[in-house]
């Protein structure tokens, strides 16, 4: 069985609470190769990144809205 090669963190990981400081470098607690998680510019375990939530505005049909208001719902 091959031993898994654990790689050090990348620059984008700095500030995350998943980092472990060992004597030979900084490593991620969650991933053996953190650079793979940042290939799409998003790491799902990154605690230091604020994710924007897109607000979804739905258009309401005025005819349906008036019918709902008329029946009290």
C-alpha cells in the first residue's frame, strides 16, 4: 500500500482555522493536497473566506397576487 504524500498549504489557505503547524511546515487538517481544493478558487473548508449569498428576486404575477389578496392568502 502506497503512503499518501501530504503537501503543505498554499498561499490562499493562510488565515484558515484548518491549518496545523508542524516542525517542517504548515499543513491542512482536512486535505492532503490543499492546492487541489483551490483550483476553482473555492475551498469548501475555508473558514477565512466569506461567501456571498446571491439574493433571488422572483417576479410576482400581478393577476395572481391580486387573486391571493382577494381571498385573504
